[in-house]
C-alpha cells in the first residue's frame, strides 16, 4: 500500500492511500460494515457517490454463509457486495471470541462451534489468509487472539504472544501480490505490552497496522489510553486502523491521536434501533415529541430521509416496523458518517480540526455520555 | 373522472383516464399496495419512472396508524407516501371483515376491535368518506359489506342491500369536488344478485365501479364468473376495478373480460416470501438449485435485481434474511408488473393481446396451477 500525506494538524493527518489492487482510500476513512455480504438495508448503489472508499466484510460470517464455494462461483466478494471500491475483510478472530460459546485455542489455530447451526469450524492463520485471497479482498487482516477485557496480565501476554506467532505465519502464507495484509496490535491497556506487540508486529513488515482489542466494552478514556500506547510505535508511512469504532466523538478523538481508518456497525445498527446521528448529536426517533413533527431529522443533511421525509413520518415508519424505515434511517446515518469524515479531512487540511473535534464531542456527550 | 378510449381488443380495452384531481391513469392499470403509508421495502423514488400511475393505501390501516391527525399534520397522504401520482384508498370494509375477530354491523355502520391493540373503532359510510377526503385521496371507495365466501343467498342478499344503502349515504356525504368516489358491486357468484347490485349501484352515479367480494379464496373459474356477471351492467365510460387481484394470469383473464384496474399485495408479498414473478412464470428463489447460479432471475428484466444480482446471490440474501433481499425482490416483482401492464396495453393497441394472454396463462399455470 502506497501512502501520500496530504496534510496534518498536530497528530491528526489526512492521507491518500493506494492499495496494491489499485484502489484509493482518502483518510481519515470510515468503512461501513457489510457483515454477511450485504450492507444491512442499503444497496451500495444507494450510497452517495464517492462518499465511501472502503467497505468491511466479515470473514467468519462469509465462510459460514454463503460459503467460499458460493462466493467463488458468483464472481468474488466485489460482485457479492456489488461494490467496485476497496474491501477490507477482518480475520474472523473477533467473532470467534465474541460469538462462539465454545472454542479451543491451540498453537496451530482455533476450533469453535459456529453461532448459526453449532457446526464445528477451524481457523488457522493460513486458512484465513487463503480465504481472504479467494474472496478477492483488497485488504486482509491476520488472525489474532482478541481477549475480553478486563483480562489478567497473563491472559494479555498470551494473546500478544500467540497473535505474534500467528502474524508471522500469516505473512508467510501470502500468495497474492495484489492484496494488502494488515497486522494487529494487542495488549489491552498495558502500555508495556502494547509497545512490545506493536514493535514486534511492525518488525514483520505488514502493509498497515490495526489497534486491536479495543472497543470491547472499556470506557472511552481507556480506549484513548490504548491508542496512545500504540500509535507512537507504528510507522508514519503505514495506515493505522482502529477496529470497531464508531461513535462520532470517539472517531474525532482517535483521529486527533493519529488514527487513519475506522469501521463500525454503529451507524447501521443504531439506525435500525431508532438512534439517528445528527449534527446536534443523537436523535431518538421513537420519542413521542416527534409524532407530529414535520421537520427533517437534520436540516443540514442532504440524504433522502432528510430531504423527502419528516421526523413524524420516520417515527411512524419506525413504529410500524416498515422495511422502508430501516432503509431510510440507515441511509441517513451513513450519509452523516460520510459528511463527518469529509468534514474531518477538510478541517485537517484547511484548519479548524480542533473546533470540529470539540463541537462533535460536545454534541454527542450532551445527547448521550460516552 | 374523464375517460378516453385508446384501443380495444374484443372486450379488452386500453383507456386514458383523468381523475378529478387532474392525475392520469393509463389502463389496464395495476396499483401496488402501500398498506400503512408505505410500499413494503421500496421507496416510491426507487420505482421505474412512469411505470405506475396509481398506488393503493388502506383506510383501515391508516386510521389506526399513523392516524388521521398525524397524516394531516404531516401534509396529507401524498406527502406520507412521497408520491405525486394518483392514490386510491380503499374503504376499510374488506379489512374490517377479514382482520377483526369481533364486529357488529348495524344499519348505521360497523363497530369492531382493531387487530393491533384491540381498541374499539367504528366506521360509517360518512366517516369513511370524510377520512379519505382528509387524506387527500384521488380515488375513494365507499364502505361496503364484504361477506366471506361461500355465503348463503340470504347473507349475500343482506350484503348487497346494506352495501347499496351505504353507497347512497356515501354519495351524499361527499364534500370535495376533486376526489373521485367509486361504488362497489357485491353479490358473490350469484348472477342475479350481481346484476341487481351493479344496476342499483350504477344508478347512484359513481365515478367508477369496483367488482367487490372476489379474490377471497374462490377458484379462478368462479372469479371469472363473478366478473362476467358484473361487467355487462357497468357503463362503458367508467373504470371497472377488480379489487385484490394480483396474479399475472388472473389479470390478463380479467382484462379480456373488460376490467381496467387492479390492485394486489401479491407482487410485494410474494417477493418477501421468495416467490418471484418472471416471464417464465413463478421462480422460487429458495430452491437449492439456485445456490451457485450466476444467472439473473429474468434475463429480459431491466430491474436492479436482474441487472446487478444473480439468482445465487439473491438466494443467499434471502436465506440470510438480509433487508436488501426484501428490497431487491420487491423491486423485481414490481418491475415485472410494470412491464406486464405496459405489454398488455401495447398488445391491446397494436394486436397480439390474445397471444400475450395465452403465454402468461400457460407460464403461470405450468409453474403453479391457479
């Protein structure tokens, strides 16, 4: 992956990255999550033009359904997602540790019962790289061990050591020149472990680095500590990816600490639950006060939900569980995220990033504390 | 409503109708159903341009949710549906008789417990016309009594007589010059009752006439008998509307008997259940044979599902219950209906309607008997 620095504002930076496959990412970049081969409720052709450079899809879910043979028969993951931009696939590590009731980690890999039909599956560093190469992913993640927090020092150390051994094997398993592979730094909030994990992972020479093991239930302050304990040990000329983050205030804070790349189900999942993202913070469309409200959700937003539908109408569609509600609300939240990331990039380039960061944090803390 | 005959092919006819509100219907016309103020899974802005002239929405559902005050506060039914074409609202009669467990018909109207929270509601011919005027409907239906079939002669006679009395009161209740009101003919398959109901309803002078009380579980042959027992007694210069029909083969058969207008949940509901409408008849997307099938659902269809997605991918999205499946499948079935109605109109005008009718009946009978 080739990186071109556009501008910086203290630690915050805006880059133009080119994947080995020839696709472009403008950072800071947010990747919507298309879990099982689809954005939930929105076709890629419904997204605003050039708003997103990257989608994330989940290796674990894709292997279960539709399965590798279907993906290959139907032309690969870009065809499945109907998406010509870049695709990042995670390694499945996080899902194995969060969704599987029973799992066994050995030195070779992890065996687990899947959450759909309880069937036994096995993932190894090599099988996960192979799957992502066969998907046709632009950016692949290595299989890592992602412990639940809080964890003991011994648990964190074991996760770091196993993740490093697997990262080495992942690097060796690569066969495609046109797929970027990112390493993942573990270590919880332990600054010493974070540093060791970061330096040793960077030593292996990946195309980018994820700050893993965060956004698993810790406080925002703890998450920021984990970022601060990692970023200084990552190279300037590689993307830094904070996995599973999401909230607008968390994003601007992480950007201010040098993070380039994000993914999260928050905008799409929150939309389905009635929680809309606006320039004034969270708006809960369920509330009775919106029943007769003819105003748009966010007057500055240009999405179809805001330009053609009112709060009262969206509330009605939500209460009636109309499919169109999920579509419109998801579109809106994604539109908001696209605007936010565009505004962040512009503010880093032209000044005013600190003001934008303060405004976003204030609005989101007012409407719901982190 | 003003009617201009374009062409005829035996009893089949293609008309251009102008509503009192100034909107145009090209017939034979199919109205998709937007039950509670929304097409399920498809925004009106997603529909192919100029494919549909008319949407149907349900007075019963709209009165329950979002309610008349919300509809009025949010700018009326055209704003709710985000639709500038014509809107027909039914009277709620059918839902009162099909959805309510307990109901009491008296001479004045009908009292019933609604199917959502069991609350007591009352509808009278006058209240139903008033509601539709306040919705801003282009075409309103009178409140009628729609008995379940089979019914005794006494039940059918009572339904015809009560419906006639209510139709007279509905006509007297009109206050808006810019809303068309259609009468509804009842009488089951009893030719004598159908004739009496038709002649007496026409005597009241409505803007159009519905053939009511059909598509309630009878065979196709019985439905065609009901149509044949009604159409000869309806005026040439008024639209003839077969309520609740739906299947492509039923539509071409009804058109051949002089019907102009249709509505049905079939294309949208079938889509959600995995049953797709194609030029080769029904296609059940659930079937295992489509698992690796990279072909489109219908190679002649130009909808987004057929031009951008494969059978295998739609099957995956269906099996995963992805929201996008419902959207794509619904779009496809509506696209098919739009193409079918366009082809019917063209065939009546330029010849070949009998061939089209035979082909549609053969394909749909082969894939599923009526």
